[in-house]
């Protein structure tokens, strides 16, 4: 070292301070990870965590965050259970699968997916949520919860989505399963009246509507399963806030490169 004009003490002090800075920064990142994880009720995996840290000005690879989060802190995302299958009712009419698992859209309001799911009040009473997402950015364009799972609920949800987007007639494909609400005369006639083309999954094949499956799993694991709802009003408000605020504007989505649906939509 002396031949290079480097003082050994200065060199070792440099290495000592560099190592200390590394561990100080590492502990700071781990504190941020714990804070985000617990404030989000444990729903974030390392990919989402990386995106949240990026927003706070900490740029690390997913590999590093996975090491800190899963390996050193022992923090893991809540496991998402699969949705149980349902039996289709007697259809008025069944449509071909025009979507055919092509979950990519070139522009907003080109391809929508819709479905129903079950939600529960604290006393065990069942409520039903009908939602529609836009495949362009995975944003929730409509969400309606009610006491009854009917074709009217499907119609009202689609009407709400169309009203919110101010669409011109034609050019929109709506994909669903073969549930009796979507194959009913009332729903089919409403779609025809607003020039919405229908597409349907194969019977008993949920993968044909995978984006809706994912959204409902997220809704339950990051919202409705974390709390007890005493009244319809409490449940309905929580579901709407999750859909229109948390999911659309706060939560990073892997499909959008860990941007929120709103960020991806406004960048279009």
C-alpha cells in the first residue's frame, strides 16, 4: 500500500466506515419494509414492496428486497386461496369465447371482464359483489354490491361502468362466465341496446376469466377478510373504497410494471 502512496490506517478506516454505512442503510431499508408491510396488513409480497420502496426513493432490486423481506425479516405475503367453482344455470343464450384468454388490450375501454363474488357480514349473511375491470390497465371501472345475485345487479354494474366512461357506441367486448345472470334475457338485451358485444368462458373453466379471479382474491385478502362488517353500509363502503381508491390509485400492479392502474391509464 505504501508503494502506492496509500496510508494503511486510512485504507482500513475507509473500509470500516463503508461497511458501517452499508449496515446502517440496510437497517433503514428493513425498517421501511416492516412499516409498509404492517401498515398494509401483511398483504404485500416482495415485488409490490419493491414498488412501494421505489416511491419512497429507495431503488433496490427485487432480489435484494426478497432477501431482506423473506429471508431476514421473515415477512411473507398472505397466501391467496382459490375461488370455489360454481354450477352454471340454464342459459337463455351462450356466447362464444371471443376473448380466448387474450388479456391484453391496445387501448382503454376495448376489453372488459366481469364476474360476481361472495362477501360476508359478521353475522354470516351473504352479500354479492359484481365488478368490471378494464383489461387495458386492470382498473376497476364499476363495482356494485347487493343482497341478491341477479341479472339486475349485472345490468346495473354494466350501466354504471358505461356511464363512468362516456363511451361511443360499439367496439367494446365484455367477457364473463356462463352464469345465469349473464346468459339471461334481460342482460343480453341490455348489452344489445348499448352495443356491447358479449364473450363467455367455457363452462367450469375459470382460467378464461383469470383477471377477475385475481381481482376478487385481492379484494378479499387485502380488504374484506381483514375486517368484520356489522352492516351493509360498512361492507359496501369498504369494497368501494378498495376498488376505486386503493386498487386503482394506490396499489402497484405487476401487469402495469408496478404502476397503479390510474398511472398506466393516464399515460396512455
